[in-house]
């Protein structure tokens, strides 16, 4: 009996730390823009904004979307989980950011803690505070495939697609 209570308390403790540990929230690309729109840092904000990822929610209001929706037996693509899961992946977790579509924090993790300058400039600290990086082309590709693998039965050429959307820091 004592043993069971011990494991129960330990379990609750671990569960609690997992919940607290992941208590980062989404802040929106406007917050990243402040620091990531200068040429000297690589202007990631503009590169993203010019990419189709920034339009992935609004494209759901197009005529083509209505056609696709009909074929998928969906009535309102801008509300349908079947479309939002790839076109507006924050729709559940941060509904106010739904219209940002495939935004920075979809790929880099919720930014409430890592966006502070003192944390951002230190890669290890940023990762500890929720920043998601990938480290290898294979890891990046695996992530892209979550949405791009066989999407609308279209082929996905990772190398070419990455060339289109990459947004590196300038080489020092
Ligand atoms: C207060 C300024 C500031 C804000 C706000 C900010 N960043 Fe940064 N970010 C930096 C700095 C400084 C670096 C370090 C690289 C450098 O020196 O340019 C960096 C680096 C990064 C890196 C690369 C890390 C690495 O080591 O490769 C990513 C990814 C990143 N930021 C994403 C974001 C995202 C996403 C947001 C919004 C949620 C954001 N940043 C908000 C200043 C900022
Ligand atoms: C598995 C992820 C995924 C789902 C689910 C998904 N899409 Fe897409 N959608 C994509 C990707 C990825 C592209 C970009 C394809 C490309 O151009 O290579 C895209 C492109 C589009 C486009 C623009 C260009 C085109 O090819 O027509 C429209 C419109 C669209 N999707 C509508 C929808 C609608 C409506 C739904 C829900 C019925 C939906 N999508 C569900 C991933 C998805
Ligand atoms: C579709 C996913 C995706 C989106 C959207 C996205 N990024 Fe990235 N970003 C990546 C990947 C993948 C890398 C490469 C990281 C790695 O190799 O670990 C990267 C790298 C970066 C880097 C570091 C580049 C370097 O040279 O180290 C910065 C800074 C960055 N992103 C900021 C942003 C900001 C700011 C936004 C929004 C304005 C954004 N990203 C949107 C996927 C994305
Ligand atoms: C959360 C889902 C999601 C993830 C993850 C994702 N994408 Fe996309 N991507 C989309 C959607 C949805 C579109 C279509 C947007 C539109 O047409 O308006 C798209 C469009 C694109 C396009 C434009 C296609 C064209 O015909 O010009 C490129 C390039 C692209 N993605 C590359 C990537 C790469 C590279 C990665 C991985 C680093 C990635 N995407 C990760 C959902 C995603």
C-alpha cells in the first residue's frame, strides 16, 4: 500500500514537471519580425512572408480550395480540421494565429520564452527554452514530409523545395 502511494506521488510529480516544462506559448510571427527582418541577420521574416507558407490559410478561400473541399466532402475548408491540419496547424493550439498558416513557430516551436534577446543569442539556452532546430537535412526532410508526403497526390522534391524556402543566417 505504502509502495503504491509512493509510485502514485512520483507519477504525479513527473507528470507535473512535463506539463510545466512544456508551458511555452505561441506569440506569432510579428514578434519574430522585430529581430529577423534585417539583411544583416538574413531577413527570415520577408523570406517567409514571400513564401507560400504565409498564404497557406488564405489559399483555403480560393476557388481551387472550394473544388478540393467538394472532392473531399468538406463544406467549409477554413473551418475543417481535414484541411487545417496542414494549412493552419496552429488552429487548435493558438486559434488567434490560425490565419498565419505555416508560420515560424509551426517549425521552430512556441516562442514565448526563447524570443528574449538574452536567450536567443545563446543557441543552447534557446533550445532549452523551446526553440526547435533540426541539425541535418534528413531531419528537416522528415519534418517537411509530415505535410508534403503525397499531399494532394503531388510529388515532393525535398532539395528543390528547401532551396525555395530556406532562410539562413548570413555566414560569419
Ligand atoms: C529580441 C530579438 C529576437 C527575437 C524577438 C527573435 N529572435 Fe531569433 N534570433 C535572434 C538572435 C540575436 C539570434 C542569433 C543569431 C544571430 O546572431 O543573428 C537568433 C537566432 C534564431 C534562430 C537560429 C538559431 C541557431 O542557432 O541556429 C532561429 C531558428 C530563430 N532565431 C527563430 C526565431 C523565432 C521563430 C522567433 C519568434 C518566435 C524569434 N527568433 C524571435 C534574435 C531574436
Ligand atoms: C497532408 C497535408 C494537407 C492536407 C490535409 C490538405 N492540404 Fe492542401 N496543400 C498541401 C500542400 C503541401 C500543398 C502545396 C502543394 C504543392 O504546391 O506542392 C497544398 C496546396 C493546396 C492548395 C493550393 C494549390 C493547389 O495545388 O491547389 C489548395 C487550394 C489546397 N491545398 C486546399 C486544400 C483543402 C481545401 C484541403 C482540405 C480538404 C487541403 N488542402 C488539405 C497540404 C495539405
Ligand atoms: C516550414 C518550416 C519553417 C518555417 C515556416 C520557418 N522556418 Fe526557420 N528554419 C526551418 C528549418 C528547417 C531551418 C534549418 C534549421 C536547422 O538546420 O537546424 C530553419 C532555420 C532558421 C534560422 C537559422 C538559420 C541558420 O542559418 O542557422 C532562423 C534564424 C530561422 N529559421 C528563423 C525563422 C523565422 C523568423 C521564421 C518566420 C518568419 C521561420 N524561421 C519560419 C524551418 C522553418
Ligand atoms: C504544417 C504543414 C507543412 C509543413 C511542416 C511544411 N509545409 Fe510546405 N507547404 C504547406 C502547405 C499547406 C503549402 C501550400 C500553401 C499554398 O499553396 O498557399 C506548402 C507549400 C510549400 C511550398 C510551395 C510550393 C510551390 O509550388 O511553390 C514549398 C517550396 C514548401 N512548402 C516547402 C516546404 C519545406 C522545404 C518544408 C520543410 C522544411 C515544408 N514545406 C514544411 C504545408 C507545410
